[in-house]
């Protein structure tokens, strides 16, 4: 049983290796096509992740300033605000603290509140929001709460950021879909060319008693290997491009946080590359087996 | 295995009322009845397009009959496909007029492909190749590629590939069709030798002279209709 298994595996692996070795330029056509398409796909995903991250960070800095009615204290409203969805953090600023800070800022000596008839400020709350897209809605919600005099937030900036993020998300999805479809089409055609060039071999194997599975497996392994090599090259190119972009970022956009290329992206590319290689081979060899 | 070079009454293959009508309406075979016995050396003759190759293709399952039954070594071939057909083909060898060798593989690899495809281990493959090549007179050509060989040599490689797994039945479709007289003669000598070793041989051939020299049993196919010229033993 074990001997049979090793004999079979030995044969199938050797056939796949011989196929790769003798496939010549067509293998390179498949590998380079896969490399180019996986590189573009990886680049698209990486840029999308990078912008997503940057926007999320900018978005998290957005806050809503909540000004309360003169007799309402911030501490009383704080728990209510904390319980609202998408609220990350709430900071209470009592009017006394704000007044003191203002006087210090203005360089006022002594207490001028008496001459003004008391502290003219009100309690304030600063609410940090999770996503830029919800800022406007959350601000409206807070405005309608009892004891709130007015709210202030960078509405235009928040909305713009939100819609930019949305547009980028769609662009990334569209790019990924187009590239995915192109990759399937190109890889299936390329591997079909490899199979066609070995049609005679398939025909002979069928005539000498090789089962369809035995004929197909070496081609599928070849497809897997092509996918693996394509992914390897694409990953290498992405790392080189990534380090170049990182250098430029440090030069021109130092305020943006770095977004290194993560392993999950590699795994996505590996899955896509080998999956496409295997599917392409299966489709191509299946049609060749049917033709004979 | 039957006695050397002689037919027995054990049936190797049979065609019963087999007809083949193609999609365009032309008739490949018309109600053919043929019994091939173990140890037979059968020539199938007739003009080009008469239906000789169709008859052979029926035996190795490359063509399906429109009506009738094709049976080989106790298996009905009519509806066999995929792995079942592959397993039947392991019990026969097929030789073609155009050799059907894999161009990018050496002689040795072309022969080994049969054994490897059938699951033989490497030691067994190595053990079988040398004597098979010796049998067809190509012992020194194992590392050559098909393009480095003459037509006659390529056909001998094709025969070696067909017999390396020691099948009881050998089907040869016009094996001498592309060869000069000397090479054709050599090929038929090899087939005769195999028959003497107990292999049932079915050969299609349109060269009447060669048939006269070698024939034990001859059937003629004309416009799809088969006629026995020499009776079976």
C-alpha cells in the first residue's frame, strides 16, 4: 500500500517536473502573466489597505464638541454620550477648568469673573467618533439631547473623508474584480496552450491505459507550481515596491503612519495564484481529455 | 497463454452484428461478425477508407458501434469510458501507422511512459526496457529522441511501447504503411515473433504481397462489409 503510494507520487511529481522543465517559454509566459496580474492585484489591495488605514486614523481624530446649557453639568451627560454607538471616547471639560485655561491663555492677572458677573463659559464635552461617516448623524443625535445647547464638528471635512473612503473602497473592489477576471482568462488560455502543445502526449497516455485522473494530476501539479512561482515573484516585486514607497513616504509624507506589507496579503496572493493555476490547468486538461 | 504461434478456440475478442454509421450518414462498418481467437495472427485488408481502421478502433474503444456488440477479453467495450476503458487498454497494445511517439521524450522514456502510467515502480520499469528494446533491435538507441530515428526505427519503438507491459493482444493499424519494403518486412517479422511467443496479433494492411507472405488468417473489409478470406483455425 505504502509502496504503491510512493510509486504513484513519485511518478506524478516526476511527470509534473518533466512537464515544467520541457514546457519552455510557455511556462514563463504563464508565470510572467501570473506575476504581473498578482503584482497588480497585490498593489491594488495594498494601496487600498494603506489609504483605508490612513483615513481611519484621520477619522479617529475627528471629534464633536458639545456645548451644554449654562446650568447643566458635563459630568451628568457624560455616561449618556458614552452609551451612544460609534463613540470612542468622551472627555468632560467643566466650565471652571475652561475658564482658568482661557485666562491663562489670555495672560489675565487675577480673577476677572467678578467684573464680568461670573464665569461666562459653559461645560463642554469632547466626543471622539469611530468612523468619519457617522459624525454628522451622531452630532444630530447629541444635539437633540436635553441640556445640549449646541454642537460643533468639522462636518464638511468629515463628510468628504467619508465619501472619499467609500469611493476608494468601490475603486479597489472594481479593480480587484477586473484583475481577477483577467487573471482567470489569461491563465486558462496560457495553460490551455501548454496542454495543447502536449496533446499528443495526452492522446498516447490515453491509448496506453492511463486513467483520466492519472493524466490530469501532473498538469494540475504544474498549474500549482506555476501559481506558486508567480506568487513568489509578485511578492518579491511588492516588497521592493513597498520599500521604495516607504522611502518616499518618509521624505514627503512623514506625518502619515507607515503601513508595512503584511503576511495576510501574501496569503491572499498565494491562494489566488495557486488557485488560478490549478483551476486553469483543470479546465484546460479537462477539455483536452474530452477532445481525445 | 496459448501454445506458441498457434490459435486456440478460446475467444480473445469478438464483434457481433457491429455497424457503424457516422453523423454524416456514411457507413463505416455494416453488420460485421468476427471472432478473434487467442494466438491468432489476423490480417485485416482492404482499400483505404474501407473500414479497416474503424474495425480496429472498435477493439480498443476509440470508436463506439452504432449497433452490435464488441467484446474484448470478456469485457463489453461498447459503453466503456474513463478509467474502465483505461483498464481494458492495459490488457492490449496498439501500434499506429504514424507511430504516435512523444517528440520531446527519448526512446526509453517513450516506452517507460506506458509502464509508469500503469503504476509500475521504477525498478520494474528499468528491468523491462532493455529486453524490450533488444526484442525490436534497438538496444543502442534508448537515449535517442524520435526525430533522430528513421521511420522504421520509430515504428519499432512504437511496437516496443505496445508490448513492454506484455499484453495478450496486439493491435497494429497499418504499421507498415509509411515504410519501405525492407523496414515493412522487419516490422512484420517482429510481429510474427511476438505471435510465436503467444501474443494475439491483429494487423490492418493494404499490401497484398506482404499479406501473402505472412498471413495465417485474412479478412477483407470492403465498403464496411467484412469477408473472411481464410478460415479461422
